[in-house]
């Protein structure tokens, strides 16, 4: 299924999700390093990468929502809605986490637990996103049509590669 949220036939949502995922996972890594070293720099980096992840998630949500609205198959749509709900949960966990960090003690346990829960939610959401893209083929271009004069075997080989 082609996606309406694309640039030159390339879906935008998968291009943008790498930022919040990477930033939020790195934020958790920084929390762990802060707990081991007790160096405030790691606590600060965790805070700012978490904030950047929130911005990135909001930007990735727009083309994701456009893709969701375009899905017609009920089974695929159900998976997409659950994917969106888990992403909203992760966003909420990190938003509350960021708020607590702004008003709390560095190294507090609740924000650390929220980071772990948020990254776990990302794992579930990523699994569902993989199901949508790689199994249900959301955002994937249809296989190319054979070129005139091309043999059936080379066309099949090309389809296996693509």
C-alpha cells in the first residue's frame, strides 16, 4: 500500500521515527551511566535527549496519522491503531518523565522507571510498526511491472530482490 505521506515515493514516518527512538533509548543509557558514575553531565544529557525525543515523536506522529487514515484493510487498521496507542503511551510516559525531572531530584527512581517503561513501550510499538511495514506492506511500493522484452525469470529474480 502506497502512503500519502511520502516524498518521492519514500514514506516520511519511517524516516522520522529514528530520532525519538534513538534519543529516548540514549536517554535511558545516560540514566544508567549517571547511576553508575554519579556525574551530573549524564543526568543533563538524559534530560535533553528526552526533550528532543518528545519533539521528534510529535513530528513523526503527523505523517504516521496520515498513513493511518489511508489504511483501508480492517485488520491492518486495527494493528495501526494499537501501534498509535502504544506510541501515545510512550509519549505520555516520557512527557511525565520530563516534567518530573524539571521539578525533582536528579537520579530519582520514578523518572528512571518511567524511562524503562517508555523504552519497553517503544519495543512493542516497533514490533507493531514492523508488522505493518514488513508483513502488511504499509508504505511499501508495489512490485515493479516487467519491462517489455524482459524474461519472466529475470522479473521473478527482481521481485525477490525488491
